[in-house]
């Protein structure tokens, strides 16, 4: 339970191997950046891209200056290995090329 006048949020980060979750207690006016700073202290992990990774709340991109609500899940996003749209384009091109061989 959060202290009177405080809010609780969860900071999340995932790698291929593991998911990290850090509960943080914040002042009502605290920003996403403040939540990340509190989680960074609790985590004591330098491998998390605390400063430069995109962040969001429940899957929606947000700015570090945004103020999260009580119970929000603040997510730190890692870069994709490749662009999903580009992978789809390449797959379609291969399929078209392969289907043209049978003619």
C-alpha cells in the first residue's frame, strides 16, 4: 500500500532471457523520468537503457516528462532486431519471386 499522498507504479524492462519488474513509490506529481530514476536505484543494473530507450505506459509511447497515474506500468522498450514492416516486405517479395518460378 502506498504511503498517504503517494502513488505506486511498476517499471518494466524485458530482455530475451528475462523480464524485470521494479515497483516504485512516487510523489503524486512525479514524472515517468522520476519513476525511472527510482527504479534505477532499486535495480542497480547498468545494462538497462535508462537514459535513451523509448518509454511508454501500457504499450503507449510516452515522454519522460509525462505524469503517470497510480498503478501504471511504465515500460522501457528495447530496440527491435529489425523493422517488422521491412521483414514483411521481404517475405512478400520472396513469395512473389518463388511463385513466379512455376510458370
